[in-house]
C-alpha cells in the first residue's frame, strides 16, 4: 500500500468517524429535547397538584377553626344556661 492510498484510507476512516459522531450527537440532542419536554409537562402538573392541595390545607385549617368556635359556643351556652337558672332562682 502506498502513502497516498494510506492517506485516502485515513481520510475515509476520519470521514466515517465524523459521520458517526454527528449522528450520535443528533441522537443525544433529540433525547435532551424529549427530556426537556417531559420535564416541562411534569412541572406543569406538579404546579396544578400544589394548587389543588393548598385548598385541602386551607379546608383543614377551617375545620380546626370551626371546632374551636363550636367548643367556645358550647361553653357560652353552658354559662348562659347557668346564668338563666341563677336569675330564675332569684325571681
């Protein structure tokens, strides 16, 4: 094999390597874009879930407040009943 033939062979191998690298780079870029699209979709769904769960947390806080209000109302009713009984006994 002459030097010129080796030169052409090395150029052909180099060209083949360049084509393979370009194809693999294209595959990597396509995979990265796909991952980015899916991550964006996950982010949107996550924000929607967070928005929905905030309402649940607020309802739990409301239930706690209503329970405290109910307890206070019961205590007031008991005191009013005792006051009414005491006033009825005096009259």
